[in-house]
């Protein structure tokens, strides 16, 4: 999977910069493009989700462990629960920056999130469905 994503990135003069696989990987990868740490990015995400609750709550998946939007926000803010597309959407809005996610599933074209942002300095990530034995993982994508 890494090699296949790298094959897409290399012609674009881009490469994967690995991020620690600790449940905070998406937040760490986004933080690397800012002057903030991953904890601040988690809080920014939770704040944005709350500010736009009507927009995001319908897409939140609830289960026995996560029974309300408030409980979900608490996990985003204060746990090592991994983030996904919903959280990336909130962060792109909060940072007013487009986010492009390269993955095996997206092929040669990354998934674009908030690409009409006024700040055109994009955040580039890679998404790995099978990252070694860890499962899902995000990394930062940087210039080669």
C-alpha cells in the first residue's frame, strides 16, 4: 500500500512523511502543517464540530460507547480515538485550508476536502487502510 501511494506521489514530487501511529495520527499529520500541536488541533476540531452541530451531528455514528453528540465531542477532544473524514471536514473549515488525502482507494486523484477555502495553502495527507498491522493510519505528505 505504501509503495502504491508513493507511485502516485513521486511524479508529483511528493513523498510520505511518517507520523506516529498512536490514535492521534490524523491530528498529528494536520498539526504538522500548522504552528499548533495535535492536542490543540483536537480541541479545534471539537470546537468546530460543536459550533456547526446542525451540519455535523447527522453524520456522526453512534453506538453503545458513543451514545450522544456530546459524548462524541468529548472523545474527539480528550481521547486517542482516531479521526476520519468528518473530523477532517471540520478541521478544513476551522483552518480555512483545503485538505487533500491520497490513498490507494482514491487512485491518482486525492480526495479533496474544502478545496474552495480562501487560504490556498493545502494540507496534504496520505490515508492507509492497512498500515502494517495497525490498520487505518494517516501520514503527512510533503515535497520530495
